[in-house]
């Protein structure tokens, strides 16, 4: 991220989350957001239509077999 | 006066000795207190110890036993736990400055169940700040030192439990595991650690990090010890709606049944990709032991979707962690260690869409892993730490550039297990050239901890690594 982007990022963080951070201190967190976000976004291209978080419980119950479930 | 022979007993052996009155709870607890006082400070593994309360509890346990009232299978056995399990009226600092004066009003269900089984809870053990870290560093309370070599890390975040149980200061401990936090310290300290199936053990009264991923489990010296603790804490809890109603089996019943005919999957891809050659050789050697014991080794190809699990887990932890910490991030951000802050901040920023996608992707990964591995095998065998246990100095990355890469690499083999909700056991497997312990991981189907423990026990019985103890 450029210095300008980090400054904008710090401003957004202050306005939306109430967290004050020096722009320079956000370089590593911002990098993590971009890197992980890109990874998740790319993988999610393959998500079937209608996929949602509760599918976890269905998958766990199925793999466990029988009436087992995760919650 | 320290009694090394008494300290060397396993939890299982001590519980039996107390039950038959060969050893009193007071003798065992007095010895633990003396060891905690003597070795705890150098290892930096103890957050708090109330010696008088511990000895009083031991006396009470002996009195009960003398009157014919054994509470349960852990009667009078001194344990201590990661300082994130709340006990009403007792502080729980959770490795932080922010909660230094926090006194919870509730008691964790896991502690209540251990109380019911008769165990004594004699100390609070240090941990990584807010359970968010894999190496064992803590900028607030200091790094916990590995009893095998105090220049090295213990792994985290259950750093104090790892060091304290390995150093024979107590007979077992509860840790927590959101991405690696029981299995890494267990492996680095030469212990057995169980990351339980999501929903197997109640998280009520335990500090949350990620409500989608957090699990509770034991670190112990032997497989039987770990099974004994798990037996006491597993099962549905109305206070934690994520706990399962799946019946809890007898984890000790089949422990000695061996692995003849057990199908053990070995991955041809993903898990070994970033692993140091020494660790890979040691892990593969443990597989040969299984083959010699009659297990069927089944090479499997790990589905490509699993490669996303590590990153998705880190994103989920960041978002859910930031939600829990949001109030303090606004008002007390200066009281966080730099790495903790650096890992929580992205959670305020990740788009909600990415978070939902990361959670939604879990079903696909579980189903594909199930088809690739668990339709062909009973257990998946993998490396654990991808490299030999590093020194405290060389892994002290704090929030320096690249720290996320180290955190990501350390959990390469463990986070997918949290992401999929499956159980995983860390099994001691000898030592690397630097003299530090190493372990491998066994992963099973949901709620199949009993089978994992049976497999772990077969290896333990054959190799005897669990009987090794560090020289303090």
C-alpha cells in the first residue's frame, strides 16, 4: 500500500471502528487483509450457489455418520 | 524437599496410587507446589500459585477418601490450567495486561467437571496473550521457556501448560486450541495433546478467541493421562449451545487394542510441502512404526481445497477475535502486545463478504477431505511443527514485517484441522538434532477421539517417548 492509501486506511479505521492508529503501523495489518482477502476471494469462486456457514454442521454430521452432529 | 520419583509418576499412576492410599493427595500436591515454586519462575510458566489453598484442597481430598468418599477417577490429583479458564471469584488474566484484574463471576464447565472428577486445580499457568499466537512469546508476561532447553520456545498459545506438564510441575493441564494452541506446545514439549472435535467439550467459561473454531482439550504426559482428562470434560453442556449431544465413549476401554488392521492415511501433498527434511524424516519414521505394528498405510491425495484452510482460518480468527476485542481496541489498544494487536486489527477491516465466504467454504473442504481420506482410511497421519522447535530469540518476530508469514507457516499442518472441526492428537515422536522434542499429528473423523487415542497409544507403547523427561 502507498503512504496515501495507508493514511486513507487509518482515517477509515478511525471513522468506522473508532480505532486510532498511525498509518505506518497499519502496513502489516493492511498487507494481511489484502493477502488473505485475495486468497479467500479466489477460493470462494468455486463455492456452490447458496453456500452458507451452517453447511459446516451438515458436513460434520455426515462425516461423523449416524445421528452425530456438531451442535 | 523435592521427590523426583513422585513427580515422575504419570497422572494415571498417581490417581491409582491415591485411590489405593499408597500416596496421599497432600504428598503429591506438596511436591507439585515445591516444584512450581522452584522451577516455575525460571520457566516463566506459572501465572499464579496459591500454595496454602492447594494444600488445603489436598487435605480435604485425603479426608474425603479416608471417609470412603472418592469423588471420581482424578480424586486428589493436582492439575493446573491455562490462565483462561474462569473460576468464580479467582482472577483470570488470560496472559494480558487488559484483564490483569479481571475476576470472573462464573466457573468454566471444564473446570467444574474436573472438580467433579476429584482433580485439584492448584495454579494458573501462563499463556500467549489472549491465546493468540503459536510460538509462546508474550510481550506482556514474557516468553515461557521450554524445559528441554530454556533458550527455546514452548510453542503456543498453551505455553505454560506445555512447560509445566513437561517439567513435571503438575500432572496434566487444560489448554485451548483454535489453530494449533494445544498441539504445537504439546509437540514442542514432548507431550500428548488433544485438539477435540468442535463441540465435544464445552467452552463455557473459557476466554473466547474465535467462536467458530475454539476447542478445549488436555496436555498430558501420556496418552492414557490425556484420555483420563478428556473423559472427565467431554460431553454436552446446556451452557454452551455448540456442544454436541453425541454420546461420549469410554476413551480408556480400547486404549491397548493396538493398530493391527487400522488404515492410516499418509498425505502425498500439502502437509509435507513446507516441512523441514529432519521433521519429514522423523514423521515418516513414525509411519514405519505403525506399519510394523500391522497398520495398513494408505497414501492419499489431499484435495486442493484444503490448501485454502490455513488462510481462511487466520481470517476467521482475526474477524471473530476483533469482534470480541473491539471495545478494548477502541479504548486500550496501547495495552496490547504488538503481535496481538497486529493480528486483531485486520479483523476490523476484512470485508464481511470474505468472512462469510471463509465460513461457507468449510462444508466443501470437509466433504472433499472426507471423500479423499476418510472413505479410504480411519486416521490421517501428518507432520506437526514444520521445522525444529526454534529458539526464543530467532522466532521473536513481534509485529516486525513478515510476522504473519511465520505465524502462517507454523500452523500449516494444524489450522486445517480446526477449520474442518476434526479431532487431532499430537503424539511425541522423539527429538530433532537440536535436542528438542518433535511430534506428529493424527487426525480423525468427527467425535472419533477414541480411535486416535488408541493409535497414539500403540505408538507410545512401542517407542516409549512419553517416558522421557527433561533434566531441570
